[in-house]
């Protein structure tokens, strides 16, 4: 889709120059299908973060820039360039139908509303990014600036990517990337140019069901996708968007959402805060099974949960050392007392034995049912 974009110059109006310029380097505002947008860059160079803000937030954002950071934007010129969007209407409809007809299960089911809300309100996906490196969008332009959207050309470029890597797009001229002898009515002199935008990185990761799962293992769809709740607008969304668009089928049968591990103060563990705990160090001290048991027991799927070494020790002592430890020690003592330390290989079952066997079968059935439903804490209880 061709959008009319209006670049703007960031102007610092006070002494907060360094702070202000760290907020937004470049601001462009443009319209797409009657909606106003602002695209911006935050930071510098390859480390910059880009984003797009939709009206009415666009106007609020511009006011906020002017009022808070001492920065405002004035139009300096009008530019035209192609920004590529993926139409999401049919994709969103099919993705929602996958849940409605039971093809896709979301665990825990209470977060299904997040999935539905995102897809119900989704807009066309802007897959263009103005960065200096990434996976290029394989579009060429004729001399009359007509974009060339040709499946045979795209397949040819894909074959070059597969053989030489996507850097071949940057290493070769347009004529050397097109099929040999390629012609187009819009290029009577045989001159062509390349698209300079790259794919949104979410398009890359969202295509892993093809590039990794299907290409390597011949499997599609996957049984399970497992990630945090924030990925309903990220990997879960980009994966189902590309998967449904390409195959008509969701790329996963089940989505399992896990929560975030919090420190003793209730803060999410992160590198930036430096409050994370190395699980290998915990395993060295307490063992892998103890850590697995604690996390599965304390943090149900879809929930956030606290972790401290003190909490781990309390759970180990309460469940593993006390409950299981007492059960094992009492069982050994009873065998020693009534059977001389050795259970006979065969003996006639007493009535109480049959009752205990039935209780164990019932317990096994309940645990199996909880595990099948991924109700792990209830199974461990």
C-alpha cells in the first residue's frame, strides 16, 4: 500500500536537548485508509526503537512531546514511499474460528479473552521497517515506480536467499536478483530498483513454523506453543497470522501461557533490574527435581509467582521432607514391624488391602485428569 508520509524535523526548544533527543529522533506522520499515524524512532542508530502510534493517540503524543520533553515537530517536506501492510480481515476471522470450533485450545482458558480481544480489534499489519539490516521485503520497482508483486519473482528471490542467505539482497544489484531476462512494461529500458524496507522482525519469528518446524521436521501444525501472556500481541499473534494466511490452518493446536517469575518484592525478574536468580546455581544446591517441583507447585500456568530461596526451602520441607519423608519412613517401619523387613512376593489380599488399592486407583485417575488438563499444582497436591 502506498502511503503519503510527511517527515518532520525534531526541534529542541529548551536546555533539555540531550534528554529530548534521546526520546525521539525522527517523527513522521502519515495517513492510511483515513486514519492518522505517527511513526517515531527512540534512541540512536541500530539500537533505536521504532514504533507507530495511531490517532487519536497521535495528537496526544505530539502534545506530550512538546509539553514534557521540550520537543515538537514541524513539517519540512512531503515524501512518498511504499509502506507494506498485510491485510488481517480474513486472517483474524479464521483465527477466531479455530477457537470457536475447537481446533485451537488456549490454556488457561481464562486468558482466551485476551486472544479474542486482540484479534477482534486488530488492524492491518504494517510489515515494513526502515532499518539498515534485516530480512528484506522482496519487492522491486519499475522505472515508472510501479511496485512489482510477482510470485515467480518472489520465488526466485527466495531461492537465492536459501542458497546464499538474505544478505544477497544487499550484495547484488536489482538486475542480478531478478530472473535472467526478466522484463516489465514499466521498465522499457530494463532498469529496476530494490525495496529498501525490511520485514518486521515479528514476521520473521512468526514464520518459524515454516522455516524451522516444517522445513526441518516436516511437521505442521505444532502440538503446543508455550510463551508468556505478553505474546498474544507478539509471537502467538504473528505466528497464527502468517500460518493462517499461508495454509488456512493455525500453526499450533494448543497455546499454553505461563506467567512471570517475581522476586521477593513482587517485581518481575529481569536483566535490567539485576534481580534474577541463576537456575543452575539453585540446581547445584537443591537439585533439579526440587526446583521443578517448586515452580510447578507454586506458579500455575498463566499466573505470576514469587520465587525466593527461602520459599523453595519452605516448600521442600513441607511437602518433600515432611509429607513424603514421613510417608516413606512410616512405610519402612511398618514393613519392618509386620513383615520382618521384607514384603512377600505373593500373599492373599486382605479386605483392607483391596480398599487401599481402590483408593490408589482413584488417586491415579484424579492426578492423570489434572495432568491432562495441565492443572499441575492440583495434580501435585
